[in-house]
């Protein structure tokens, strides 16, 4: 990796061990990185012209990252404009992904709590005496059968 990013600070290359140049001019890179316990694919295409001009770079990511980055295009563009060279952008990019993953998990937990509250309210309306069984994670609820 040191040859892929010769201007990268020592130690920071550990974050991006699988991102390598695809051409001799170092205008196109491809690879994988790990964030939040998952591996993601990234492709970066630098514009021809100024060597360290990142603000016009094209970033292609896998569909999972595309979904995660939806709505963060402005922040991503700001990071491209602010970073002097590709290694610093990659560090910023990974930090952004980790923040989005953390935020996404909090949202999922909040939705889970809301779902449990809605289920409990519905059962209260039916009557708890009519419940035969509820699994620990609320994915199975059995009601008693009443024959009239």
C-alpha cells in the first residue's frame, strides 16, 4: 500500500490495505475497506488534469454503501473539496461511513422500540387475558382461541 499512496502518513495505511491503483497514472483506484464489521467495495476515478484535484473525482460504491450514503451527497462533496490528497479523503470517507452506520443502528433500535410499544398497545386493546404466548423478541404472538 505504501506504493499505492506514497504520501500517506505512516500507520494510516492500515485503514485501507485493499485499495490499489488500477493504472500507472494513479487516476483510477479500486478496492475494499471494512467499516462497522462489513466489507465494502469502492472505486475512485480521478479527473485527468490536475493530479491532486479531488473535487471532480467520481466515487463508485456497492449498493449497500449507495443506500447508506443516500442523502449525504453534500457532505461527501465537501470532503472531496476539503481534502488535499486521496489518502486523507479515504480516511474522511471511512469516518463518514462509520458515523452513518452507527446512526443507522440507532434508528433501527428506535424503530424496534416503537414497534414493541405498538404491539403492546394492540394487545392491551384486545386484552392481555387473551394472549397465550409471546416470544422474547415479540416475533411470535399466540392468542387463545375462543369458541362461541
